C-alpha cells in the first residue's frame, strides 16, 4: 500500500468516525468540536481530488467561519451548554430495522451499479478553471445564488429584529 | 445559447430583479416607503407586459442551464397573476404588520423569481437552486407574524421538513450525477438509457427526486407540513403557497420526468415503471387529502387538505406521458388558481371581522352577505368539479385523458369517488352559510380590495365553465417544451 493510500484511508476514517461522534454525542459542544474534524477531513478529501481551491475554501468558510459561529452560538445561548440533547425515537427497534434495511439496499445498489467513470484528475491550476466556469457555463446559477443570499439576509434581519413600537 | 444572447429571452426575469432591487432601495429612502406598494404592483404589470412580448421559441438559454419555451411562459403567467393578487390584497389583511409590508412584497417577489427559475430549470443545479430560493423565502414569509406562536411554529416546521426533503433530493441528484457524469437533464436521460440492466439504481434516484418535488406540491406521504404551515402562516402567504409553488412543482415534475426519465414522447427510460409509482402516489394523495379534510373545522386547515387532494388530481394524469396529459394539467391549473384564491380572500375578510378561522363564523352569511355567499357557492362548486364552473371543465379534461388511456382507468374511478367525498366537506360550508342562523347579526363588512378581488376571481371561474375554448387554444399553443 502506497503512502498516499494510507493517508487517504486515515482521512476518510477520521471524517466518518467524527461524523458519527457529531450525531451520537449528547453534548452540543462535543458535537461542534467533532464537526471540526469532519469538516477538516472533507477538506482533506478535496485535496486528494486535486481540488485545492475548494479545500482551502472549505477550511476558510466552514472551519474558520461557520463552525466558529456555531460554537459561539452554543456558548452564548443561556443554559444550552449544560443541557444535554437526547433524541428519543419511540419505536426505536422498528426505526432501527427499517434504517438498517435501507442501508443494506443503498449499499447493495451502490456496490453493484456500474457508475460513470470520470476523467482522472491531475494537478493543475484550478482557480482559472473555476473562474472561467463561473462566468461562462455556470453564470446563471452563480447569479441566482446571490438572490437566494439576498432573501436569506433580508429574512434574518426581519426575523431577528426587535418588534418596533 | 451564449449568456449574452440569452438575455433577450430573459426580459421578464430581468424586469423582476429590477423591481426587487428598486423596491429595496425605496424602502431605504425615508418618506418613500408608502409608494412601495404601488411600485411593486406597477412592476408586476411591467413583468406581465414583458411576458406577453416574450418569444414563443423553444430554446435552451444560458449555456443549457435554463430554457425558454411556451410551457414555461404559461406557468409564468399563473405566477404573475397569483403574485399580483397577493400583493394587492396584502393591504386588506389586518393580521399582517403594515410596517413590514415592504419586506413582505420583496420576499414575495423573490419567491416569484424562484418559481420562474423552477419552471425553466434544465439542469440539476438550477432545479435545486430554484427550489431552495422558493423555500427559503417562503420559510420567512410563513413566520412573518412574529408575535403569533402558530406562525413561529409554521415557519420552524417548514424549515425542518424543507431541509430534510431537499437533503434527500440532493442525495438523489448525486446518484443521477454518479450514473451520468452530467447535471444536464437531457444528458442524464441519454446516460440512463444505457443502464437497462440496473433498474434499482434508477428507481432509487427517482424515489429521492420525488421526495424533493413531492414536498413542494405536498404529495402524500410528504404532506405532513401542509396543514400546520397553512394554518400558521399569514393568510395571504397561505393563499400564495397553495397556488403558485404548487403549480411550479407540478410543472417541474412534468419537465423533470419527461426530459430525464422518458426516452421519447411516451416510453419511460430503460423500461423503468415510474408511471405506476406516480399513479399510486396520486391515488393515495387525493384519498388522504379528502378523508382528512372531512373532519376539519378550521377553514385554513380544510383548504390545506383540499389543496393536497387537488395536488392528487393534478398528479393523476402525469403517469400518462402524452401531450394531452400535459395540456389537461395546464387547463386544470387555471381555474384552480382563481377558485382557491377566492376562498382564501373570503377567509381573510371573515378573519378581519371575527379574528377567527373557524367555519362556524361563516354562519348566516347567506342572509348577511348574499352576493359574497353566492360567489362562495360558485367557488366551492368549482372546487368540487361541478358544472357550470371552470373546475368542472378542468376535471373533465383530466378524466378524459385517463379514460382514453386504458392502463390507468382505475385511477379515474378513484378520482371520481374522491370528488364525491369532497362534495361533502365543501357543501358543509354551504350549509353553514345558508342553513345556520348567525350568532350575531352584525353587518358583514368587507374591505373593498377583497370585495373586488373576490369578484374578479369568480368571473374567470364562471366564464371558463361556459366558454372555455379560448383557454384550450391558449394551452394548445403553450404545450411545446424544450
């Protein structure tokens, strides 16, 4: 096994195991910290696909921005840091069995399907390609996203503002 | 088509974005805020003018991201009319905070832009993005009444269900992308035809895509959010949600399934039997909607379940992959728009006076407001699908498609049984209006905006019931799809 394969397995295992921790932890702070590892792991996977720009963005936006915000949100909200979050599903056994069956189905289908084979990625400058694509092929989605963000901004200001009068 | 030359096919959308930005700026200038309402209404008229000028060619624009075709333009007309009505009557609703009317109008316009994108989407990215644009703005609109716990609950439930549904839909998209290596709907279709021997993976993808779109049109079993959100959201928003996003969802479903999961005009891709799946879901949707509507005493919840049932009726013909089926859905959407809006406007009028959405508040309306009560009877007749109304014509076309296409004859039978069930709860409202005496004999007051809006809703419903050939001609000209 080559060195890069070992690193890949390490990163993939880190991503998945910390994702489990996010879901199963009873403490919100622990979940948030575990999410840090998951997001870092995903950034690592991007590096393996030679998507260096996306990896850097992932670290900057998710790890640096969103995660810090989540932790701040958790810490600044009264009492939420002490309270434990438990999610109880009433018919636990039934839900578990159904989830397991769906898991088996998805696993079977994804293992037997002949997936589309993409081109082998090589290391090249990705930023030029991304910039070119955003302003050509993906111009409309790129512009539409700005309107989604506008709606989100407007809405968050509207909902968080104190009732006047 | 290149981005620059696509712009000439995008004039209504460009005008719409212009109006959105203009009304944000107007909101910021002190003293100008009161003109926002008129600017938005004038803007919507300008969008309608642009729409009537738009080309009837079927072309793919913005390098394959979106399309411009008569099918999309037909639905855009529905959205323009619905948005115009809602902006117009938002003034007459007492529960909405007047100081937030600017934000209300802007968000409504953003939803409308999302709907425009939804009916023209030709790429998985655009499909997802447009659904999110509609959803995010609707979540906020549903929670506009900040001091009303029910409105908060509606918004939160909508967010949680919506996030879950779009997550599942994205997962389905990732399967489609994994199979085809492309996000273009037509390229995916071509790639799927090569997977004859692996039907399971395509079934899985279809199911997951159906979750996302089914959530938008409140198809059973993804309808759980509908009654609570419809009850809690401000009534103008509820009226809008029950008409415009539902029509857009149906249009998207038709476009998605006929470009991706259909090889030519009438055979499914790789012999995948999604038609039976949709037929069964449609039968369940209308039955569940109608049966649950039977026991409702709140007019908004009743109309929520009735809108689920109507989604079932419209889904009924989608398994019949033909031009006639597409036309039948389009014909049905037009009277549905007017009859639903009219009933919601009446609910607003009664809520303004009594602060209640209970149907018992409709008591004695037959003698207190004879004209309005008579109009309500016409609208309810139309919702049931009885002559001489537009709803009857719509249903006739839906059923005739099913009866011509022998395979789904059973669905037509279920549809007719459901219409009979719906007669029961719609006519309970009529009975309340005419055969129960009012608790208080106060004069029924109605805001003139609501009054004239209701009258303008009933005119097309009645007209389409008597003289429907212009609509049929219009639909025949709008049938072609890229």
